[in-house]
C-alpha cells in the first residue's frame, strides 16, 4: 500500500486533507494546537514541555497529552507511514517536506510521490503563541561551521565529536556527530536511553550481542537511519572514514559489556 498524500492546512480553518478528502478534526482546541506545534517544529519535543505549554491546569497533564496523541494518530498516520512518534520522554512529528501554499500548484507534479504537508505563513502565526513561549532559539549549523573536538575518554582515541544541540552531560535532548577514521571500532556496549543514529557519510557497520563479531554485523551506507532501544547490547565500527549523527535523551552514558573494553579505565 502506498502512503497517502497528507496536507495540513491552517489558512482559514485548520484542516487535515488526504487526497483532496478533508478529515474531521478533534473537538479539543488544545489537541489541534498540539498538532500545529508538532508539525511546524519538526523536531523532538519533551513531553514535560508540551504539558507546560498546553496542560498546566489538569490534575494529570501527561494523561491529557496521551489522550490528544491518541486522537491525532488516525489523522496523520497511515498503514505504511508513522508520522507521529511518541516515546517515554519526548514526542516527534516526522514530516517529509514543508511547502508554502502559494507554491503547491507549481510543485504538485514533482512532489506527487512524496507525502506532503502544506504549511503557510498563517500556519506559523497560529502556533506563534506556543512557539514564543519556548525559550529554545532557532539554530542553524552549516557543515563548515561544525566544531569538532576529541571524543570523550569512554571512546577509543582517534574519533572526533561535535555537539550540535543540547548538552550530552545534562538531562534533555541532545544531538551530536561522531567522526571516525577507517577501521575505528566500538566494543559491545549499551545505553540507558534510546539511541537514534543517522549515517551522514562513509559506511557504518553495527551488530548485536555481547561479543564483537564482524561477520554478524551489517554495513550501512550514508543516509541510513536506525533506532536502538535502551539497554540493547551492540557494537559498531567504521568500514571507512565515517560521520554519524546521534540524538538521544541525556545525560549520555556508555556502558561496556566487558569493563576491560572501557578505554577510560586506563587513562
């Protein structure tokens, strides 16, 4: 089954449209505001932050958030595509492309096979009151502006690390990039939180288990994304010079299955 085209319109009345067919929206104004906020933001948002913005009154704001997410899923998800992803600590709305309403007709043919969401200047205005309440500033980091430093001592020497968002040493969402030379290995380990990884360049191989086994790992080219649940034992290496981007909830902790593999113990 092919994922159906999705449009989110906020020019006039808020509307969710699939293949020219409008869908009925939840009656709750806060649920509608949640949809606009997540779609426009396009990045993970802490559940705690959403509760502060929209449900500071109810006795159980997290329950109110869960109810709203339940109401929104049938509107935005398909059998083949899950756009609204809710994790224990944060919520993400994945979108393929943001299109201005005025450009929609010009790009319709080129975007026919892509799941689309139409957001106009009016859409941004609708969510402005929520966005203004968020103290996090808009951040853009060009490739040549990434600031690399030595990776932490829990990783074998030779890798470089750059922090793009947040602080890996503190609670909350962080995004980092790790640059590794060809042949760089990371021994079997695990993390206390979910780990989301995108291969930016090169080739990154990953395997599961308590023992490093190159034959059991799968090499992933640039553009590959994978998500590792908390406490899953895994190992990895760069088959050539590679950069990966990692997003997770801090603080960042790397626990080696075999304590002898921890390079920080000998430094």
